[in-house]
C-alpha cells in the first residue's frame, strides 16, 4: 500500500510541475459544439485529408495510404 501512495505522490508532483510550465488542463464543456473557422488553414487541412484513405488489415491495424491518381 505504501508503494501506491508513493506512486501517487510522485505522479501528483510531476503533474503540478507540468501545470507550472504549460498551465492547467482545459476544462471546457464537452457539450459545446466545435466552431469551424473555415479559414485557409482548415481548407488546406481538408484538401490534405481528402488525399488519404484509411485501410485496415486482418488484425485490425489501420494504415493511412495516399490515394492513387491514375494519369492517362
């Protein structure tokens, strides 16, 4: 039991130090919808994602593969 409390104290100390560096964790309302800005960065991201297909093998591993464009 003492080992668990030592682990917890160490974990809490590390997270407190991380909060000093990066600030506290965001605590946003999960019911709030995501606001899309429809700016150039989002448009570029959508174009990049449109070129990717996700395939899964028999074991369930996912692979991102760029779509092939057949040039005639």
